[in-house]
C-alpha cells in the first residue's frame, strides 16, 4: 500500500480542499458574510462650501464641507450603508481650554447633522461625544494643571450630547472615557424627550498608537499635551474591558464599542461571548493608513487587504464596523 493510499484511508477519504475548489461551493459554505449593512462610514467635516481637503496621512480620505457631506450621505445610502459617523475639524479660533464650542447648537457637527438628516432622513447618524476636537490642548476633557477633571468634563459632555440629539443624531457615541458619563447622558436624553436616541458607548477604548492620523484629520494632534493614559485603557489589560462594559451597560448603554479594532479582536470576541449586546469595532485611522500606504507602495492589494481586514471583525463577533473603507467596501460587495 502506498503512503498516499494509507493516508487517505486514515482520513476516511476526506479531502478538506474539495469544497474550496469552486467559487459557488466556497460561497455556499462560507461561515461569515460581510454586507454593506455591517458598515458605518466615519467622515471628517470642515467649514466652507464645495470644499475638499485631502488628509495627507490617510490616502483616499478627505475632509468635506457640509454640502459635500450631504452628497457623501446620499452615496452611502445608495450603496446600502446604514449609518455615518461625523467628526469635525474645528476652526482653531473656536478651540478653548474648556471646549465650549462642543455645546454650541450651531457648531459644525450640529449643522452637518441637520443638513444630512434633512436630505437623507433614512440614514442613521452617529455623533461623537468628546471634547478633543474642541479643546486647545487636544484632550477629551477639561484640565486643571496636568489633571483631566472627570465630573466637570461629564457636565459639558451632557450638554454636547443634547445639542447633537436636537440636531438630528440618531446615535450618541461618547468616546471620552470619563467615569459616569453614560448614566449622566442617558438621564439627560430621557429627561429632554430623546428616549429613542441610541447610546453607543466606546466602553473599551485603549490608549493606542493607532490614532495618529485621526488626530491629524481633526486638527488635535499638534495640540495634544502629554498622553491620554490616565483615562483611556492600558493596552496590556483585558479584564478592564469587562468592568468598563458592565458599568456602561448598567448606566444605560445600548451598544458597546471596541477601539481600536484589529489589535483588539480578542477583546471583541471576549465581550461578544460575555455580554448579550451588539458589539461594534472601530477600524481606526492608523489601521486604515497602514493598508492604504502599503497599497500605494505596491506592497499589498488594497481591495483584498480591505476585505480581509473587515471580515476579521465579523468573524470576531462584531455586529458592525466603523471603517473609512465603508463606501469602497460597499461598492465592492455590490459589484
């Protein structure tokens, strides 16, 4: 008996490659499926009209004026993307120590929320709640010396969340990592008649090196004084994520977010297995930039790497993914 025959006898005649031989059979037995409805598209907004500003550190990503953000929303909706997330590049003259512009009902994000909601009411709008796009020091909260003040920051975040909800936000997404902000925001939303507004907590947000291009895009990178290690999570810790999620769910969060995404797929899976709630992940700017720059250099196939990276989030149990690839991926899926 040849070794080949012996091997096939031992395996009971199974050939695991057999279902992989044809495209139709691979599709038939695929365990994980990625669709446009799994994607949330984050965009950066700026003042002006018909204005586009390329983000140098993120090839293919642009900052858009409000009118072009509306056109982007129309394109996203046409491809079946269910939601968009908005992040402002605030005029430096409006950045202050306390980030007061965040609570202005007529600020850039609020005007963009209203404009998109008027033009494309079917698309969901996710509003980021944090002060870093509005502070002169680049931190997510107000400061006293070198200290980030938790409770004083939360009171401002509550006002920020309310003006966003009033402007048409469907999802309020606090990313600041202050203690107690979920309960305070949920209570304020309910008191003001926004019981239907979804609360998506960045419950597991790590102090990551992968945020650099984002800070460039919103204009906070050069302003940041010190680090965010006192409020964002230590990358070496997993159990902290469980405690953060437990607390935020108890305070009224509907969904939870893991940020960054790919370096923390283990956290996504752990939280999905432990908690019976939708888990989202943010494929952050640094993750996007690595793929985009590598593709520009001819090192990676952009479309293949994009699709593989996003499939990893679904395989890890994520209900949805925030990704700058959203429109490209949706168009790829839609053919």
